[in-house]
């Protein structure tokens, strides 16, 4: 059995291959080395900010004025300048090419700026929605608290109620004193004292 195992192991390993010569598997505890890319790398955020600036400039009257001035100068130069100095004679094919090139770059830049603005609007709307939900929750909480306070105030003894209760108690106490006859009512005392003064006179 042992010779057969050795033979199969020799058949599996190629001649001259050793354990040190085998390709090692990539280790999972270490990051992969950066791959080299043929295309240039750029920061998408910086490119987006640049595209927004260009799109804002393209949408201003200053750009229209400058483009009109450049086109007028271009046409006048290629019409009135000497023949050997003209670089784009009539029908101004190079000017048409430049304008089409400018339009082909302006359209995607404007679309990119609009997409970024849409993303910002979406984030702002989401934040506003969450803020509205918090405001509604706070309002409902305050409404419940005010209702609870009103309910509690309905059960609290007010000053007028306490005064009326004391007046009722005093009235009952005075009525009992009158019926008992042991202790004269304060008003009766005053009347008796007045009657004694009259008799003395």
C-alpha cells in the first residue's frame, strides 16, 4: 500500500517541482496591491464641481455676449483680412466645427450638473420630510400634554372654589352655633352690646 501511495504522489507532482516553488494563494489578512489602470483616474466630485461651474457660465448672458463677439470677429477677420491671413474662408467650415464641438461638450456638462442638482434636491426633500415628521410628532405630543394639563386643571381646586367652600363651612358653623345657643353669634354679640349701651343711657 505504501509504495502505491508514493507512486501516485510522484505522478501528481511534476518533475522538479517543490513545495517552495508552488504558487502561493493570496493572503486574506492583507490588502491586495493596487492594480494598474490604463485609463486616467480623476476625482468625480471635483469633476462634478467643475462641470457645474461651466454649466452655470454657459447659462449666463456673459457667455452669450462673449460667444457673439468671438463669432463676429471670426467672420470679419476671414472676410476682410488679406487672403494669406485668412484661416477659415467662406462658408466658415472651421467655425461650424468649433460651434458643434462646443455644443457637443456643453450638453453633457449641463446634464451632469442637472443630475447633481437633482441629487441635492432629493437629499433636501428627504431631510425636509424627516423634519416635517419630527415637527408633527412634537405637535402631537404637545397637544396631548395640553389636553392632559386641561384635564388636570379641571380637578385642581381654584381660589374661587376654595373661597366658596370656606364660606359654606363658616355658614354651617355659624348655624350650628346659633342652634346650640352656648356661644352667641358675633352679630348677636354686637347687637347685645349696642342694647346695653342704650339702656345705660
